[in-house]
């Protein structure tokens, strides 16, 4: 995929959909979801990008990239952890079983890093030595591997609000969710993260941290939903340069949306106030990093569909 194609794609991004004939619509930060009468959820993955719990506009072809890698990861892990996928009939569309979402995001962390208000590093840097019920030792450095992998769950904030990271006990109090649902989701998160780290390591990557969402099917089974191990929900570093850069006090090489977060943070934006203008070359570079991530993970080239997305989606869904 030539970079010129990315600049061209930026001129007609998939930033919103109106496919009301599919069913009841719900728009999230990135996905437009349509609930059908026959128990399916049609998920259209847009090119919208969010960080610091704010909508930052679009990245070219980001939706196709996210949908491709999420489908790939769902396929890789389906024998370990059940998921909601039925099919992917379009580059931007995933059709899934309708589930009732659990009111928690399961965040797994293996490194002391991050830039957002909910990140473990920001808390640690301010002197906190407890995070989501976990005790942290003194003397750790930014980007250092944690003594053990931590589950640091958070509430699922409404759009525009901030997620709240908390301990298991506090999450149960805040959400009122059943203990057995939380513990089952926590168990599945551990399995998914271990497998994600294993596969990533085989491909020269470090899966640093990630978040999972879970839902309950009409039969009562808890399954992973939304997305897994995408550059939106996960942080990846190059393994071959990590040790050297960490020893030099440099940020690890990454290709997730941390690149865009760092650009905004350098402009003084941490989620509050007016969003700085994001130049097209920064948006394209962000997509290049997403593309690099999924190509290295899947071991194959990402071939985008450059058709006008809305007519193509309508055709592929038969509407």
C-alpha cells in the first residue's frame, strides 16, 4: 500500500454511517453498531480515532486495518476463549452474536508505561505505590517490565467521560455486577493475554498491555466481544530494540496509537480543552504504524479496498 493511497483515502474516510434499515443503531467511539431482530449485531468499524477519551477525527483506512486484525486474532484464539464473531462480510464490517456487555473493561498490563490519566506510569510517577489494588515496589523506571502481569480493570465511561481504574472490590461496588461474571472475565483475560504475548513474541513484538470487553450471550455464556489485540486496544513494542532503548532512557519503538498520543501530549493536550490540529502527515504516519503492526503480526501484506466505503458496505450487506 503506497503512502499516496493513504493521503487519497483521507479524502473520503468512513467517519459515520446511516444504515438504519439494519436495525437499532448505537455509535461508540470507533464502531457503529446495529442490532437486528434476529439476535445479531452488525458492527461497522469506522476510521474514527479516539485517545484521552476524546474523538480526534479520522485516520485513513484505519477501520479496515482494525477489522482485519481483530478478525485475525479472534480466529487465532477462538479455541481458547469463546468470542462473538459470526462472519466478516466486508472490510469494515463484522457480524456478531448480540450480547449483553459486562460493565467493565479488563485491562492487562505487563510494563510500567502510559501517558493517559488512567495509565499506571502516570500514577506511579506521582508517587502512588498502589494501583487497582496491586502494590508496586519503589525504584521502577518508565517502560520497565513489571514484576508480574497485572489485571487493572476499569469502568466503561460514557462518551466524553473518563474511565475509572479500580480494584476488583471497587469495580464490583461501582458496577454491581455479579462476582462470578467478573471472575470469569478475569480468567478469560489472563488466557487471552498470555496467548497474545506468546504469538506476538514469535513475531518479534512485545504485547505491552491491552484491554478486553466481554458480553453475555442469551444462553448465559461469557464471551469476548468488540475487538482484541488491535493497535487501538493494545500497546505493542518492537522486541529487538526494547532493551537498548530502555537502558538509554528512550521510549520504546511503538506502532500503536501511542504515536498520536505522544504528538498530542507534546502539544500540551492530555484530554482536556481544545484538541490541537492534527496535520495530514501525522494522520498518515499513524496509519502506517497501524499497518506495520498488523503486517508483522499476521505475516502477510495488508491489501486495502479503496472503493467508496458506504456503497460497498451496502452492496456487501445486501441493503
